C-alpha cells in the first residue's frame, strides 16, 4: 500500500486553489475540508450539495451542524473539523493563518496533525513555504500563478470610484459611514461583515452579484476566499485594530484583500479612497508582484493536554513549543476562561477527576462571539459546567427560554448584530447533543431565530444603504449610448427605466420627495433632463393651442395652466395692462419663454376685454364730447369705479348724458354698472392688489348684498401671502371694489344706490313711512337698519307706542332725510309770564279731549259734555292776511323784514318736525320737539275742544260765529263710538 500524499498548493489570490481542492475532494470517496470562516464553509457547502446531493454532504461549524446519516463529504470551519473521522481526503484552506497570534495555533495543529488516508492538501500563500518545508518535509509544494493582473490605481474619491468596486474598512463605524456616503452619491451598496450570519451575508452578496448595486462595502472578511465580481478594491483605511492594538496593515494582509479584485481572467485594480492615505509605493509594488517576506514563525499551542486536574491542564496549555519556527501566540479565549474559572472554589470542587476536568475544558471552549469586555462569557461557561457537573444535562427551560428571548426582530443594525452573536453562542450550545436531551429541537429553534433576525438585518441594511432606483439610474445614465426608457404620465409623473423620478408641473420639474439628499436630487434631475428632452416641446405646443378656460389666476398673481404655474404678473404702465413674466425653467430657452409670454399676454388681454370691455366702449363714445372725456378718463384709471358723491360735481344735464353712454353718477360713486358683476369685480380686485403689491383679498359670495364685520377690527393674516377676508381688507379696497362701509356693515354699491334713490324720492318733501322689507333688501338685521340708513344720509324715526289710555293704531316708523342742524341766529327771548286761565274754563269733572292723552276719531256730539261759552273769535278773512305769515304755495320771495314784525322763520333757528301741508293729517299726539316761543302751551290753558279733520262750516263774517256742527266722526254703531261710550260710563 502506498503512503498518503501531502500536497501544498501555494500562490496569490485568484489562482483557483479552493476550486482545485474541492474538485480533488469530491473525486475521493470521502473528504473533509476546513475553511477559516463560517461564511466560506457555508458557501462551499452549497457548491458541494449542488454536485453530490444534500444527503451526502455535511456542514459542521461551531454554530451549525448538518450531518446526514449518509454524509461522506464535510465542509467545516477549521476549529470544527471532525478529525476523529477517517476520510480519504483532508484539506485546510488559508494555511498561512498559522501565523495569526489569536487563531494560528489551531491552523498549526491541523498542519502538523490532520491527515487524509489518501491525500492531504494545504492551500495558502507563498509566504508559508519555508516553514511548511521545515515542519512537513514530505509535502509536495506546488505554486500556482495568478490568473489575472493586479494593478495599483492610486487614490480616488468616492464619487470617482468605478462600478463593481469593493470598499474595505476595518470597523463597523467606518463601514456604516462609507455605506451612507455611497448611498447618497452612488445609489447604494451591499454590506459584508464578519458579524453577519451566512443568511444575511448571502443576501447582501446576491444584491451585489445581481447588479442591483454596483458597490460593496466590507471589512477584511472579504479577503478570505469570498469570490465576487469585483473589479476594484479601495482601502478606506490602512490601519486596523487586531483585538489588542491599532496597527498598520502588512503588505501580505493588504494583498490578501486587494486580491479580491479581478476574478478569473479579468484584471483588477486596487487603491485607496475616502480619508485613507495613499498606499506606499513599495507596498504597492509588493502587491502587484506578489513578492512578500516569508513567515518567520507560526503560532503553536500544546494539543496534548493533561486532564488530571485543573492545574495540570493549565500547565499543559502553557507548555513551550517543541520545534524551531513555532512560538506561543496570544492566549485564546478558552484558555483565558479556564484560568478565570480556576480561581473559583466551587468550580474547583466540581472539577475533580479527568472526566470533570475534560468537561470543564469543553465548557470553556464555548466561543465568545459577543466579544463583550466583561465577565459575562466566563459566567456563562461556569454556569454550563455547573449544570453539566451536577445534573448531567442542561435544563430544557433555561436553554429554550434563552433562545426564545433572542427571537426578536426589533432594533437597529448594531442591536440585531449583537442579537445574532448571542444566537450563535446558543446555537453552539444546542449543537452539543451530549449536553441536552432534545438537542435537535433546540437546534431548530436556534436556526429559526437566526433566520428571522438575519432577514430583519438584511432589510435594515437595504433600507439604510440601498437606493435601488438611484443605482439603476446611475448605471443607465453612465451609458451614454443607451436610450433611456422614459415616459410622462397624464398625472405628470416622470418615469425613467421603470422608476418614478419626480413630477413635471407646467414647465417645472419637481424631484421625487423621497430624494432628500442633494446627491439624490442631482441624480433624479439628471435623469429627468434626459427624459424631458422631447416632452417640453410638446407641452409648449399644447400651451399655445390651449383654450382660455385652461388658464386661471391665483390670489398671488400667478398664472396657472391646467393647475401648474407657468407665469407671474407684475404691475404694468396702466392698471389694465400688467406685465407677464414666464416662470424660469431650465427646460426652456429664451425663444420658448417668449412664446409662453405671448400666449399668456394674449389670454390676459382677452380676459380684460371680456370682463371690462365696457370701459373701452365708453371711452370711445366719450371721445366725441369734451364734457364726457373727463369722467370717462377717471373711470378708466379707476377701472370702472370712482368712489365719492357726485351731486355737486355732476349737474343734472351732464348726469343724463353720462347715463346715455353707460355711466352712472350716483349718490356715492361714479361707476359703470357692468364692473360690479362678480367676474368683473374679481378681475378688478386682482388688478388693484397687483398695483399695491398685495395678494388679492377674498371677495364675498356673489349673492350677498351686505357683509357684517366684527365690531373689533381684526388683524391681517399671519401669512402675508394669504388672501385677506373682508374683516381685514386693506385700506381703500372696499370703496374701490364697490362696497360701502356703514359702521360695521359693508353694502354693495349698486344695491345701495338703487335703495337710496327710492328713499330719496319718497322723502323728497317730508318724512315718509318706512318701506316694507327695507332691511331684507339690504340684507340687514333690524337692529342695524338705523345705523346703515344714517350712513346712507337718511334717518329712521321710530314708531311712538301708545300711552295708557290711548286708542287706535300707533304712529308708524318713518324715514326722513338726514339734515345738518343749524345754529340759532336769533338771541334767546325772555320768558313770558304764563297767562291766567279763563274763568269760564270747563268743569274738571267733564270729559275732556286732550291730544296728549287721547288718540283716534273725535267723540260723537251726543256723548260730549256741555261746551263752555267763549268770546267772539277773530275772523282772519275779514282782517286780511297777516303781514308776517303770507300764505303761498311756492317758495317765499326774499323780502326785508318790516320794523316791529316778528322774526322770519329762517331767523328763528331749527324748527321741530311737524306735518306738512302736502302730507295727510294724522290724529294723535304731535312728535316731541324743542319748545317754541309763542307756542300755544306757553299762553296758558285754553278750553279743551275736539280736533276735526273735516271742512269748517260757514262762519259769521260780521263777527258772530255760528254754532259749529261736526259732520266727521264715527257712526254711532262704529267700534270707536262704542269704546268711547264705555269709557265715559266707566269714569
């Protein structure tokens, strides 16, 4: 029988060493291969399953064991290689890690002791050749050249890195920061870290391999055999923390990472980026030529342990290396944990005998994936040993509860990664079937928890570091020859390569609100420029042929076309001719902007002619008459309305001529009725606000004729661009627009003019009864009518209620013209002594007719008491008219007052209102007024006598008056007569 063959296949990265080893292993009947990382073991396990089938391939790592009964080929981590199994082929990848101070002793042990029955293969770098030849002299060493060229590209910015680049950092903080920067500038990246679970790592690698992103941000974990389509490797730093101190990368370590660039026959490049200093020239040449200094020594730890006691075990672990080229490395975690537990008396008491000491050593070998700088891992190992030593098994509830508590997908990236590290610890524990009864169930629960947390971690990584839309757009835009698939929907959404990049409104492009970063906005704008090259000319042509109904004005003087702003107005040389400024757009040149301006200016001119065209027609009619030109010009400047009374300025003859051309010279304004229509009023409001650089105030609803304002003035809105409501209209706006203010009420001008004209005609001679429904016509409440009438130049005379003892209808409310009181011109006269009452006054018990008490028709003759005797009465018809009171129907002629005559009416001061001759007389008390000199009341009491409204009987012209006979009065059976009779009987 021939001896077992030992081979060493050495060379740089991308030489196909791992592929050769797997091919050789699968050619044997059985085999075991050890990888430095769990990720690599899982990746190659999947490749082996694809060739040999799931039931013949096993996976053994510290946290995961998949061992079918018929398994013959094993993919393992180096620490988990089942060396107690006999296999034809044994291989160890990355054998140069024997020099690692922390894990190197395990690789050195496999180099010295792991052998296959037929073939053993060690894969690694050329630097281990001298020591390997010394320690394993029978090994056949084969050197394989790199399949592609590796070239130094120097320093580059993140924004200048080529696609298919891997950016390497050496801490989680650096990885996150760089990934964020890549997302903002280049659309996103995949993230690969040693702390990721295989499920998460595979998902991230697939994201990169499927070209959903063009960049990969990773730790130095990618240097250990991960095969991806990387064209360039950029170092974000040249220093790393190795668990003990921060140090510079060695040339061999940098080459191991840089070698990921250029897979297969495709060349690769490497360099630095971000804040990293450039790679020294000497190191760059070493990496390009794969020329490194050989390893001087390998890490070693005694594997022939003494389990007689705890102290014997510690002593065997501290044994010196047996040969040259071997040296003790750093104390491993299991050694440190054992040393810490050995100081506890309870642990020493339990660790009696070889079996217990071996059990303690196995408990200390539980890996510390959490790497927390405290004694939590030591206490966990001590607790595991305590349960195993006392009970022989771990409690089911403890293990199940610990795993269930970790099955939680809440938290950020660091929280989920820490949770994954805890799950890996319990996965290792659950994989020890000799430590618990139902190990398979706990393994399944741990795998389920790991998958759930891994998926959540992948989703968090995607959400934070990947923008699929930006990545796809960048790739498409970088290809100048590629024609983008773009479209603009009816809603204005701009879609490029299936991704919505924003919305176009009018001729302005609005980036997608999701693009919050400046880099993202620049990207979508870049895509929009390519997509809108043909869309903007089509939109311009549509605007030029659009109907007038498609354009509208906003209160802020912006012109909208189908709801999108395309221009703004600014004051022009005349109120009716504002300027039009198209909205600036990078998609329109000057000639196209002029086409937009011309179309909107034409629409605006048409709108002014449509709503205010009457002004032009009036001005044309007034051009033929010099007296009409002035009012027409004033109306053009006031856009159809000039506030202010016209009674003094416009004679009656001119008023008539103005009316013939459509101008109304009213009591309160000179105006054209057509401009008070709702749409014309809205346009006038817009143009007035534009001239005053204000937003257009809000107008009342077209159907209203009055608006009640709050009694306390309201401040303008906080937003200066918000339309002002009527209660905070700017000064001068209400009268200009056609609303008159009466106290805290606004009245529409045309309605007020019409009502005031009717009231003026009604009260042209004397106060008249209040027209029915006047408050309703003005849209007012009854309590505000008096205030409004006073503002209109009228006064409301309220109804006087009947006093007690009066009968008949009360005096109705009346309306009169508001007169300005004139000061008295006559000095006050001394008071006259009251006259003595006549001796023939009627009896006090006789019924009296007093106009201050009684109201209604005269008392019938048969119900009256005896009339007292009176002296002869002067007959004015015999004496002739009095010189101071001439009777005439027209206005009195001016004449000088005669000497000794009483003063004229106009010299006596204001007179109280009293019924005039052209108004029907009313029975009842006279309205109260100031006392007048020489009144009847000042002359002493006069005999009571009933009033009558009928004609007087003939009187004796010789001085003797004939007895009066009253023909007027109610009939005997009328209600008034019955009421009067009842009252007399009662008294």
